[in-house]
């Protein structure tokens, strides 16, 4: 399983606890708009300095915003249609 590091939130804690990649994906890609997803990735990348977050964020910023929005809506529509 791919794991990432996160700091514990206990006072005086210095150890790093692994953060599962799936938790990062769930946290960052649960939003409805690309702007929210990018903001979430920026926040997690700055908090954790996670290489996967930084790489993903850079790739998203290289893409055309409209194409990302169209892709997000297409994927959302596909999954919503499967629920009905």
C-alpha cells in the first residue's frame, strides 16, 4: 500500500505517522469544482510536503482549465448515472 507521512497533532509530538495515499485522494478530490480540488491539493501539499501531491498539483496546473472542468463533469455524470 502506498503511504504518505503526516505529523501527529498531539502537543510535543515529533514523530511522523504514515498517511495513506487513498486518504489524500479522498481529501483532495471529493470537491465539486476543479478550483476546490486544486485549493485542497495546495493545502495538503503545503502541510505535508508530499511528493505525490506536489507532482499532481503541477500536472493539473499545466492542463487547460476548461479541459479539467469538462473531464470532472464527465466523470461525475458517469458515476451519478450508475447510481440511478
